[in-house]
């Protein structure tokens, strides 16, 4: 039971006539709740740094190269760059970062999640299957987060929105 349903139930307790208006009270309380919560991250939920980008074309990247996810779906605050493939943390805090990469047929695919000069997690896919990384990371302002091809050459990534890079500020 949500807080607003509970409140609405309390308000109409003992009065059958008033209970008829239960739904209206409930709706109003939901509106108030949403308005209050929208102030949470300093000016509404749409100001939470967040991005999602996919790879539009199939790619066989050179070794150790940053993967540029060129098709931007979400980029609140504009902290992901579709020309470099890098997300630059706009503020200190906890972030959720994810990536899924799909391998080309009959081949392996190895990629890595990096923050600045440090590799954090590895991604592996094989023969049209995907590999995924999820990372909750404590980032500082200006930290650079990106997906990189590892040292193995000749591996292909399937684009066409099958491979993606995404992240958002938690708190
Ligand atoms: C790749 O997957 C296909 C379809 O499942 C299968 O027929 C093929 O043998 C696989 N290739 C390798 C190298 O595992």
C-alpha cells in the first residue's frame, strides 16, 4: 500500500459518503507526492545526469580503441560525447554504468570498461551473443568513462542498436 493510498483511506475512515471520493483524494495526493519528489536532485528528475547511446553500424575496431557509440538516445546534461565515446562525470557521486556488446558470427569479442587510466570490468561475447557489464562506480568530477576494445585484433562488434553504453547519476 502506498503512502497516498494509506492517507486517502485514513481521510475517509468512518464515512461512507466520503469514501466515494476516495479516488479523487488519492489522485490529489499522488500529484502532491510527485511534485515533492521531483525536487529531489536539484530542479527535477530531468536534471539527473544520464545517457544511453548505441552503435549504429557494425564495427571491427583497432585494438585498444575507444568504442564510439554514435546513436545517442538520452544525454541529459550532455556529458556523453558521441564524437569521442567518453562520458565525463559532471559531479562527484555514485553512478550506474552499463554496456552490452554483441559479437559477430563465429567469433569472440573482448571489450573493457575504463575509468580514466584504469580498467574496471571486462566484457565477453561470442558468436552473435552479447556480453554485459554493470558497474556502480564512485566517480569524481571530470572522470572519464568509456568502453574500449581490448588487445585482441580482428574481433567484430554488431551495431544496428545491438550494442549499447549507458549510465546515470544515482546520488
Ligand atoms: C555459432 O552459432 C551457430 C548458430 O547457433 C552455430 O551453428 C555455429 O556452429 C556456431 N559457431 C561456432 C564457431 O561456435
